[in-house]
């Protein structure tokens, strides 16, 4: 397009849509795919820790949990139990040792710090500046992620670094320290390794704010640090099979959190930089959505239209359909994505009103002024703890829809023990952080109080709504599946848009008689970014099972597998012809994905036949999805391989007619396509 | 179950909307129904979608209900679009069946 002539509005928009889409489309595809998978990051992490697959719930887990805690932490000041649930088969236990005098207050702070990670409130320099370890550990720490509820308990569980924890070193140093991370890593590992076997991220049950207790690896470096810093409170976590009371020691894995982290801050660079890049891409996405709607013209008229087998027309239809059908999703996910990165992209509000202290703002936004309140002191008298099951049952009667998420027992075994039971999730999306709680007397089991829930303001309701939507923070799994489906459509939309750029310029190339360098670049990047990424993700899961379970820095190796395979795929895309590269890569991705259930069964996981029967739905769904998506990829590969380049002049365009004729044509095309495709391959 | 009801309604609604469009009606029933019929289908389609929204909000509350409604609409419309492209004939039957199921569940 030339800029020296006036253009029609729609033409300009079309130009904008094409180029805004192309320039960041490759990145957007990666963001869409990894982000879509991240809706199920807890389930993915569970799959990647086959040690947990056989955990069951027999309804008596609570007694076992208390028994374990009594054995392991009889003198603890506080116990926390995160119940198993639809998103996690295991119970997560943690405790906090009684502190030395005067240290009680440092707990809440850290909880707040963690809570910011997900909401985009994390201070940009923070995680980098802490120099706490390398990226993979950062990723595992994601357990700190969504914890809408109960900052208090979280804060306590999360103790371990106290005052020294808030690296103020922040912004400027982030970059410099970045380089040191890799070096720091082994040291950190060494520090924490022997303590309880291979550490593992157990960031599960996200969404509903129950992840907090699971940031095991994060806890460990934190612990190590705490020791280095002069022995602050230690914290301890265990993962328990609710049906047996057995303590599970899952392998170390980067898990679903790697994908989650990657989708908004990429990898291998400063987080700040990564977020800026993704933020810019998100803005381009928004521009592409708006301009796309303008260009489309016939949103309602062409709402259901898809005309297969018509070359460029079909691609445009597919691009339009995937865009329009999931348009609400695209708009919301892009806009909320921008909001989540907003504190980074537009820091003015935080800088002026809070002097740059994002944590202070987060705290005020969520109305958690009392997060630092000290725990009640024990009386010193011994008293037996009341059984938990009846209390949980009572709480469940009170919240039939929301369920019970976590139990915190303060001063267990003391006459002044209290038991706090917290909702697993809140009623709506706009009330993040407003989980209801019930506090019971730990000896008599009487209800002491039902703390009121603070009403959130209109602004923070809107914020909560958008962020909760973006993160799929729903009680039931259906909305998450719907988000997932829309995310798949979104990925297809981006991919079809990218493919279309090449297809739309077919005529130019024919006229020119060769492929210009720019076109070739787009071709290579298309293959590498789309099918290459899919292969890399499949390989990431393969790596998870094929790497030795006790490998040091295992999580890092998984990530290395991911990027090495992606790089190889890119190389392959350079070496091979466009179509051949597509066919081979899509086939490989499909095969790798379809064999994942087999791999799962063969490498210690619960295989599909068993997991379905035994109600291990997290694992079963992963396998089933791998099968279905793999099959779709194979189907796509076949379609591409059968594709006949646009009819040469001579074979006139087909009469657009009744569906029967179309079907017959499609069959003809399939039949005719094979030899032709083979011929072109040979040529 | 509730969600399935909402989904069935959305599916039936999109079917009706699809048939209310001249081009697609030809694909589905072979000929274009007359103007009044198409108007009727259109009204039925929108009404079903609106009812689906009302039900979703009733079951899930405003925020989650709307999100679920949009999500289910996406899936339903996608199914209708796919069928229309490859197997248009059974669409009307499917729409009717979905409507029947929805009404049954509603009662």
C-alpha cells in the first residue's frame, strides 16, 4: 500500500490488519497456544508428575492428614491443609514452626508479594532482582500465583524469608542479575536438594486460590535463603495421598507453569523485557481484532459460512469463522491480558499514588489490611484437637456451591487452638479475595465466628472480573473447557491468518516465477512458529517422561528439551520446502501427541484405560486431549499433503452449487490429490 | 445438566438462525423458505439464545453465567458451522432434537 494516495477506510484497515497481524502473529500464536494450555496448568503439572497419579480420595483423608501433621510437626504453630479436589488428586500439608519471639509479623508480607505475580502487580524488578534462582525456579514458584483467598494463611505458609525477602534491589539490577541466574541455580539446588528428595512444584488447583501451599521448590530456595540469612522461620510442606496417608515425592518438573509463564513473559530474558514484548504483541492483537472486525463487513451474513476446497476463499472463511465465533473470547482475553500487564505498561498510577510500591497498592485494592496481624498466642495448656471432618461437613452445608478449599489450624494441640475453614472458591467472578471463612474452636468444635467479607468497590470488581475471566478462575470445570475451546479457535485463527498471508500472495509468486526472499522468510517463520511450536510442546511432555526422574535441575532440562526441539524444527523449516515442511512437521507433532497416552502408561503414569475407570479425570483428560489434538494434527497434515496447488488456468473454477456437488468434488480432490501431491513432492 | 440445557438451547437457536438465512436454508432444506417462515426462524433463534442467556445467568449468576453463555454459544455456533459446511441436511433435525431436549429438561 502506498501512503501518498488517499485510501478508503476499509482498505487502510485491511492493510493495518494484514501487517499488524503478520509482524507479531508468530509470537501471538505461541502466546495463544501456551496460554490456552495454561488454563489447565495444574492438570498438566499433575500429568507431569506420574508419582501423583494413583492418589485417591476415600473420604478419610482429613484424619490421615492430622495424623501426619501430628507426627511430623507436633510443635508447629500452625498447620495448613489444602484439600484434594477436582483439580488435584492430592492433599497438600504445610506447617509453620513456632517462631522465636518478635518474628511473628513478617509472615503476611511475603504472602502479598506472592499474590501479585498473577495479577500483573508484581513489581517488574522484583523477581529478577531477588536473584533467588534461575528462571525455572521462578516458574515453579508460580504456586504463589492465583491465590484469591486468604492472604493471611498464605502469608504464613509462605514465610521463610522474612524481612530480607523483599529485594528492594529491584529494577535496575534485574538485568545484571539475570546473567547470574544460571550460575546461582546449581548452588541453590545443592542447598535444598537433600532435604526431602527431589523438590517439586505442586502448583495446583490454581484458579480457586488453593495453590498457595504448593510452591515447594520455591519454598526450598526460600528456606535455604532463610538459613543463609540467619535462620528465620522454616516452613515445611508435604504432599499426601488422601486415601493412604502416604507422603508422595513427585519428580521435579517445570510443569504447566512453564507454559503459563511463557505465555506472558517468554523465557530466557528479563521478565520485564518479556512482559513488554508480550504486552506490545497484545496491543497488536487488539488492533488486529478491531481492524479485522471492520474489514470483515459481513459478520452476521457470513456468520456460519465456510466454503471448503476453494483455496484462498476457504482460508479466509476459516480465518473469519474462528475469529467471529469466538470473538467475545478474543476481545475479552486480549483486553484483560492488557489489563493484567497494565501496571507494567502504564505504571503512572502506581508510581504517583503509591510511590511505586505495587504491593502496597495490591494490598489496598484487596482490602487486606490485616494480613500482618499476629497469630493468637497459645495458652500453653494441652488439649486434643477436635476431629476436622464434622467441621468440614458443617462448612460444606453452609456453602454447598463453593465447597471447602483449605483448613488452617492455629496452635494445634493447645487449649486455645482455632480452626479456620475457607471456601474453595467465591460466588462470582467479581469477588476475588472475598472467600468466606468460618472459624471454629479447635477443642470444642464450636463456631467462633464467620468473618464478614469486605465488599469490593466497583473498580476492583471490574478488575477482579476481568482477571478472573482471563485466568479461568471458575468453580466448575465447564467454563474452563469453554475457554480452552475458544483458545484453540483463537490459535487456529492466528495460524490461518499467517498461512493466508502466503496463500494470498501465490499469484505474485507465479507472476514473478520465483519466491521472493521476504515470502520465503514468512514461509519459514510460519512453519517454525506454528508446527514447530506444537512439536516443541509435545517434545516437552516427552522430555518430562524420558529424562531420569532424579536428574538434577530436571525442570531446566525439560525446558532445554522444549527449546532445542523448537530450534531443530526451525532448522527443518529452513531446509525443507514449504509444503513438505508443513506436512512433515504436522505429522510429527500429531504422532508425538497421539503417542503421549502410550508414553504415560509406559512411564509410570496411570494409563487411559485405567484412569478413566478409576475417575482420575485430570490424567484421563490430558491423555484424551492429546489423542484428539494429535489426530487433528495428523488430519491437517494429510490435508496439506493432499492439497493441490490452485487450479491452473484451463481447469475453470468450479461451479458453486449444491452441497452434493461439493462433496463429490471434495472426494475427487482427495482422490486426484494424492498422485499429484506425490508428483510435486518428487519434483 | 443445567449447562447442557443452555447448550441445547444455544444449538437450537443457532440452527434456527442458520435456517432463517436464505443461502443456508437452501443448503439445509434444498429450497428457500418464504419470507414469513424465515422471519419466524429468526425470531425463534434470537429468542432461544436470549432464553439461554437468561438460564445461564439464573444458574450461575451474572458474571459466570454470561461467560458460560458466550462459551457455549461459541461451541454451538462452531458445530452448526461445521455441519453446514460438510453435512447440512441433518441440521434441521438436530436443531429440532436440541430444542426438544431443551424443552424436556426445562420441564
